[in-house]
C-alpha cells in the first residue's frame, strides 16, 4: 500500500506528464519505489520515504547503481 507521501509523488509526476509505475515487487531487491517515464527524458527512479524512515544499505547501493548506469535516481522524504 502506498504511503501518503508516495501517493503525492505519483500525482505530482503524473501532472508533470510522466508515466509513473509503482515498483511493488521486482527481481531487484532495494530498487526505488517509483519509475517515472517521459518521452525525451531519462528514466527517473524515486525512493519515497516518510519523515522518520531511513534508507537501508541495499537501497543506497541500488540508487548508486542506477546513477552509474546513467539514470536519475534520488530519495524524496516527506516533511
């Protein structure tokens, strides 16, 4: 189930014209929560975290891995 922050992010990026996929179960543990796609833009991966939640080491690794492959990847924390 998506958190309030994740639901807000999905709406925000859809409004920006992105096709947003919530990556619930994949073959890659630690992959960011959202994949945002838009014609002419690099794929964007977003890890959604609530205010007091922290990244696990595997999540940090996946974000670095995605960046090394030329994708945009970042963490968005709720306020």
